[in-house]
C-alpha cells in the first residue's frame, strides 16, 4: 500500500515534533555526567511538590486579584422570556388576562459598596500577605529539594571512594594470594597460610560487592529525587574535596543565625503569615461597622396582553344605563362604540414600560447571634498562633545552625584524628606486611592489621564527608549557593 507524499511529510513532521517535545520535557539525558548545579536545576524544574506549591501560589494571586475587584461596582444584565397560561394579572396592564400571555423583561442593574468598615481594603492587604507567604513557601521547598540533592550527591561520592578503597585492598590481598600460592608450591609455606589469605580475599570481595550495591542505591536515590525513570546511565562529576587546616569558619554561630533569619524563606513566610493574620483581625472587626451600599437599575418589558384602540370612538345614540330616578323616570346615557383593538408593538412597549430606580441602603448590625464576635475571637487566636509559629521557626533554625556547627567542628576534629591514625596505621601495616612476607608473622596477625587499616580508611571517609556536608549546610544558612 502506497501513501501519498503529503501524508508522509505530515507524519514525519509530527514525529519530529513529538521527539522535540519529549527532549524539551527531559532536558538532561540519563547518559550525561551531571554536576551538582545541574542536578539541582533539573530537580527544581521537575519536582512535583514544587509544581503543586507554585499552583497554590497562583491560587493566592487569584484571590488577591478578586479581593481588589470587590472595590469595583457590579453590572448585570437580565432577560426573561415567559408564557403564562390561565387567569393572571398582567404586570404591565394591571388587568386580568385569561388567555396565554407572553411576557418579556429586560434590565440592567449595578451596585457598589461605599463603606463596610474597611473590610474590603483590609481583605486586599490580607490576601497580599498570604500571596507573599506562599511565594516564600515555594522558595523554602526549593531549598529543601536542593539540600536533599546535595545529600544524595555527597552520598554517591562517598560510595565511590568506599568502592575504590575496597578494590584497592582487595587488589593487595589478591597479590598476597598469588605470592602465597608460589610459596606453597615451592614448599616454603604451609597451605594453611594460603587458605587464610584466600579467606581474607573472599571477605574483601564481599566488601567490594557491598560497596558496589551501596553505590547503585545511592545513584537510584539521586535518580528518584530528580524524577528520572531509572538510574541507568546516570553519572556525576567527581570534584576534588580537599579539607585544609584552616579554622572551621570565620563566622560565629550567632552571625550565621542572624544571616539565616534575614535570608531563609521560611522565616519570611512565617512573618508574612503574621501580617495576614493581623489584617484578618481588622477584617473581623469591620463586621461591627454599618454597611452603606448604592444600587441602581434600568429595565423595561413587553406583554402580549397589552392592547390599544384603533381610531376614535363613535356616538351611537342614547340608551338606558339601568338607573331610575325617584320619580320613576329611566335615565338615558350616551352610547359610544369602542372601535377595534391591536396589540401594542414591542418597540412602543419598550419605550412606554421603561422603569428606573436607584437608592442608598444602610445596614446597621445590632445582633447577629455572636457571629461577628466569634469571627473576631478566631482571628485573634490565629494571630497568636502565627506569632508562635514565627518564634518556633526561628528557634528551629537556631538549633539547626548550632547543631550543624557542632557537627562540622566534631567532623573536622575526627577527620584530623583519623588522618593521623591512618598515617600511623599505614606505616604499621607496611611493617606488618614485610614481617609477614618473610614468615615472621602469622596470617591472623596480618589479617587483623589489614582490617584495622580498612576500618581507619572508612572512618576517615565518614569524617571527611560529614564535615563537608555540614559546612555546606552552614554555607546554605548564610545564603551561599550549594556547589563544590
């Protein structure tokens, strides 16, 4: 079956468009090596919770616009087209009608609130502060996502170094196995020595496997944070993380806390929530104020029962009207013919039935079953709760700063101590290995020394990455970007 040329071109264009759209939605390919900044940017664009939070911000912006529109007058047009069947009083002729009557009504109406205790003004301010609070909620969520990405990124770096160390140790032991085999074959070493070394090699192969599994899990965690379908092909840039011997930080915990309070979006969000709660109290108090409104309307209508006489009445003579005088004479009255009738056209009724109205209306609240008082009390309680939220948020930030500072300080001390320990442990193991190679040391002592060196290397890695992460947290609280 052959397709027309124009259909082939159209299908090719659609396929290209779909492919382009797919690439646009997933700008980071899974086979690309990503830096921390790229991971954070990608997560911020694709995180579902952030998108939902941004939608909540959009809703609060709509509420703000609506509250501003309440200051404007309303304008409504109304139209009605109805039939009445049966006896009724026509609203335009004020006469009884027994037949089917068509009625049409058209009107324009407007009203505007002139005064309501400044409730409209305060509602605008309240919604404005709610909108700003929601904006900072989005920023806070972005910060949380960035910190989670940084944690996962560092976990991958830690897992990579752990795997490298495990492979290095396994390589050393594998060389010892080959050496032991030669010595056993030569008859200079007992076979039990070879078996002990092979047992150590099997243990270290298990360590390598565990390290590889942990690295795979770390990549999977990062891929899930990035909302990627899988971690296949995902890799990261490996920066050089060096720790100097300088002081921990030039800033004190108080200085870091003060910087955090002035920069963190959760603090600003809580403060704007307090301001919106204050305006909510003002709105509630406005319920005690009189309300003055102005309204006006313009309308007209048409009735199928409206009729008018065609031509002037004609004199038909005199006839009895049914009355008799006191002397018994019959009373005669002039008689006229009413002529013919026609329905009044729509255009004439439109101008004849015009009605206009306007007025000012004052409503003074006297007693409304404590609804206004309850609203005021609720607003006050919400204001107090918002104040406590600000205080609680600041205390939590202070605790986080102090904890991160203490952890970073402890991590640096642990790193320096581990660095000294591993230098001594490496020299000790080198001496132990030499003694083992000449047969002056048994395999148990050799394996024990090797395991101590492996543990020292693991402790050094842990201290290194704990320190790096906590210092990044402290940099984050000072408003510095997350990068290595």
